C-alpha cells in the first residue's frame, strides 16, 4: 500500500491527547497498575488512564484496484497493511498496543468501502478483556459503510473475556443492495487450560445491519452472572466456553447454505465434549452459530467456513 501513500490522510493524531497506558500482564493487572491514580483512602483507581482509541480505514476503486483513501489511528490502536498478492484487496490488521481492554476503555472503529472496492479487516492477536474495577464498562463500536458492488470482511481473532469483565459492543453495518459482507465474532470464556473459570461477567452485543437504508438484520446478545449461575446447562451454553456467530450478507447467501452445512460438525446434540453448529439462510443472509468446548475446536469451524464464503484463505494472522 506504500504506493498509495500520497493519497492517505490521517484523520487525527495518533499520539495527541494520549492517556497513560495500562499494563495488562494478567487479568488482574488493570486494577493493580502502578500508574493508577489513588483515591482519598489510598486504594488504586483508574481515573485518568482510560483509553479512547480509534481506527478508521477508507478504500476506493482506483484504476481497477482497491486502494486506500484514508487511514487514521489513535490512543494505542494502530492499523497495518501487510503486503499481499497484487490482485488482493487491502487487508487491514488492527493492533492494540496496550495488550487488551480494561474497564472503562472506549474504542471506535470505522470503515468506508466505496463502490466496487474491497476491504478485509483482522486483528493481530486475540483481544483480551480484563477484570473491571468497580462498575466501569468497556465499550467497542464498529461501523462500516459498504457501497454498491463493494465487499467487506470483518474477521477479527477471538475475544477472550476474563472473570468479572464488563464489555458492551455495538456493530453497525450499512450495505448497498448488491454489496457483500461477512462478519465473524468469536468469544472465549477465560482460559480453561490455565484453570480459569468465568463466574461473573457483563457482556452485551448489539448488531444492526441495514441494506439500502432499511433494517435487514438485528441481533442482541447478553451474558451475565445470572446466566452463568443458572441451574440448567442449556441456559449456560451447555457448559461450552467458546462460541461464535458468522453472518454472510450477499445476493447469493441462500445459494451457499447447503455447501456451508456440509462443513459443520456432525454431532447432532451439544454435549460438554462436542462442538455443535447450525446454519440458516433467508432474505439474502446466511447465519451460522457455533458452540465448542475449546477455542481450538471453534477455530476449526470458522477456518473451514470463511474461505468458502470469501473465496480467499483466512487471514495469515490467524495462523500466528
């Protein structure tokens, strides 16, 4: 993308008004940071060290190729564009230099894909959401405008939430009638291999997808202490610690349903040891839900499905 450097504008200063970083060495680190301010009673607080991060990427079709038109980054969030094949669209890799999200962080990410252009977005590593302090809630907002005949792929790596994390995420995608988009979100509850168990959690996800200005898809998901403590396993994801939603929006979405179903795990019933997934398609949308006992089992499902829907390999950063 270096050739397009003269056309890339920075919408805001990546270092201006930067707040002190928080060390994220463990899930308890944000509440024990040595840089934290102290209250009147001497207890560490997080005042003055919150992150107000942002990313923006714009692409347009230039001489038959998708080219960057605008790039912006702020407050610990960076975006890089690894060199790919000459005919490949730009791939944006988001980097959180703070190593994770702490309670009270607010991150905004926006993308603009103009007519006929294409953009793929991934993250350098799995995002980690650490234990909150007090009642602070972290927030992530993702917004994309996808023009006529444009293609957009939202392919972040998994989000790992630790015990007593608090996160609210809003996804808003506006598509032209003939645009295409794939949206993948994978969530992991703690790290079972490390003996971790998530007992307390505040998680809210809200998805709003419009086509030609009209609402096409809406989804809301909540997971909290009451659900995690529920007596019935079926209300607690059947004790699974990894789950995903994949949404494919395109004129041919319904035509791809049978091919995707052949890639799903064969187990008809979700048990503690099995992975289970289901897919449905209607009105130009293909929706897949998956549950798995481990992150690796979940990744195997998404790695099989994403290339079938994008006609390209999964992002290389998924392999690191």
